[in-house]
C-alpha cells in the first residue's frame, strides 16, 4: 500500500466506532509484543533499521497499550483477568538502548517487561545483521536466508562468510545498538517488574542445530541467567530469529521452560496456542504510532 494511503487507512482504523468494535473482538485475549532495540532521543539511526524503535515512539506505544489493555508481567499473562485484554512487553537481544532508555520509559510508568538475553553475546557485542546493515550491505532475502539456514545464524560463521565474499560490514555502531553488560542488566532489574528470559546462549538459529547443540544452547543460557539474576530470571525462552521446530519445542520442554515465544502472530487465548510456540506481535521501527494503534486493535494483520 502507498504510504499516504496507508497512513489514511491507519488513522481511520483508529477511529472511535472501529475502535469499539475492535475492543469487543480482543476482550479477554492476550498479546505479547516483541521489541528489539530502542534509539535514545537525539541519537542517529544505525544497524538494521527495522529492529530499532525510537524512544519517543516507544513512549507513545506504552500510552496506547495502557489505554487499550492491562500491561502485565509475562509470567502472569495467563492468570485469570477481569475481561480487559492483557499485554506483555518483551525485548529481544538485550540491546543497550532497550536495557537503559527502554526500561526507563517502563519504570516511569510502573510497567513490567521481560528482556530476552543471549548471555554469550553480552557486553558491547555488535550482531552480524547490524554490522552488515551498518556497512551498507543490503540484507536481502538471499543473504538472510543463507545466514540463517546455510550458516545456522552463527555470528562467527556469518561474519567469516561475509569477509570471504567481501560484503561491506562495520562494527562502528553507537553504544545503544551494542549489547548491554551484565551490570547494566542488573541496574535494569532494580525496577520492579523487569525480568530476564533466555534468548539461547549464542543467538544461533536453533532450528538448524542438532538436538545436542539445541540442548546445550538452552541449558547453558538458563543456568547462566539463574546464577546471575536469581528469581528475576524467569523460565521463558524467545527463539532467536523467531525460528523454532518440533526439536526445539522438545528441547525447551526438557530444559524446563514454562513458555517459549516465536515472532509473528498477535492476539490469542493461551488454550488456542502451543505453550512452547506462542505468537508475538513484532513491532518494527518503521511503524507509525497510528499504525501501532491500529495493529493493537487487531484491525490490521501484522
Ligand atoms: Zn534476537
């Protein structure tokens, strides 16, 4: 859809009459939002743009969400509600901007959220997709497909391949687009309602690994988070790249995860979806606030 037309449609869909209808449809349902990075006020854009939402837009999203439903902790999402829609907020990857500025916006409003951490990639790590985007490589479908499925989403393997075929790449991204340190995560956990979950150990494509390697990725990450953050580490998993398989579901169950999240999908009832393949609504950086509101009201499919 052309941008101007899309904006008009989005704003019409946010109107009062449509809003009432939509609210009826989402009554009593659950929604898990998937964010990645947050760009602090005034900072330049960097990395894979679609993964970064501006701090200002994120703050506006929180106002929209709290108006439409109740924001609850992820591990309380399925508790019986009062009929109002219930929404959990999640961040993947532990980007510094999300851990600092994102959590500040939540704390200001007293809202809970869960940060999904790949412990093997903490402390100033630049993810391969951000390095390639930042270097000017167009992350088209062919590159992405080979990186995720041919190279298992492994940072080391993708970077080695990119060097070999001379894809432009740059690790010179602003601090907000690098990963946070354990100390920064600990500071975020000072705020009531902020928790961490597992995003595997190394952010591999779990669906491309052997059963033994999946188990190692899930158990090592779980053990590290438990040791570092105690009860603020909840037994929930977000599949890296949103990619899962029957094998990953089995491994997640065996490793003791209570829930595991994909990327894609939206409002649901817990009884209608597999516990270890729950849908999430991904929030891309390009989405307008009106578009976000329309998606939340369930009137536009993600
Ligand atoms: Zn991720």
